């Protein structure tokens, strides 16, 4: 699905005129015609990851999306709609599964896991994905969690959420610790 089509399917077009002036509307329309890379964020009350299944319990009913510069488009859509659109259009998530960074409150320090997401299912306020763990623990559970889903067609790119986490870990490994003064 082209990003422009995704924006239209998300219902952004009718919202733009009242929120923006006519000149800003023209700029936003031009931006919508260009390719945009939308990142998505889903949050839940609890999470359980085991045996290749990620279960987000008490999923927020809205999935947040945003783009980077220059237009900085921000919005949300019903999580059910996000799941329903998973395999629709060209270059969709079903054909090109996205990577995601999962951040979980589990104990003293947050746990982070990089995943590839497939086959989302939403039922009774819970969202499940089939996953492949790319980095981090293959089994973890905890309280509040956020799932940062990379843009369409850019798995683990340097500017993607998962790519940034990967780059930060590499830098942490390469940086020498504080030595004697």
C-alpha cells in the first residue's frame, strides 16, 4: 500500500482542512502525495512473550502513528482497523513483515526485545502476534508495555526504531567504560 493511500485510508484527509490553514493544507496534501514513512506505537497493560507468540493484554484501543521530518504527521487510528489493514494493498505488512521494538516494564529495569511481527489477531481487548525474536529474550512477561512498529518497507533501517535500538547497543558495546583518572 502506498503511504499516500494509507494516509487516506486512515482518514487524515478530512481532518486536515479544519486543522490547517489553506496554505498549510496545500503543503500537507503535497506531503501526502510523496512517500511517507509512518511509524506505529501500540501500548498495553501487560505483555507475555513465549513460544513465538506475543500477547498484549489490555491493548490500547488506538494505535498511534507518526512520521519524521519534514512534515511531522501525527495521528491515531483504531487498533482494530490497524489489524484489519495488515494485508491490504501493495507492500503491506503481511507481504513484508515489520520489525518492532518491544519495551516492557518487567522488574527493576525495562526489558527490550526486537521482533519481527506477523499475523495479528485482536480479541476481547487483547492483541496477539506471531513473532520471530531478532534480539533480546525469547521469553519475557511483565506489566505496561509499548510496541514500536517500524515503517512499511524499511525493516531495521538505520533510522527505524529497531535500527536505532540496534545501533545504540552496538555503540554501548564499542564504548570503553570509565577508566581510572
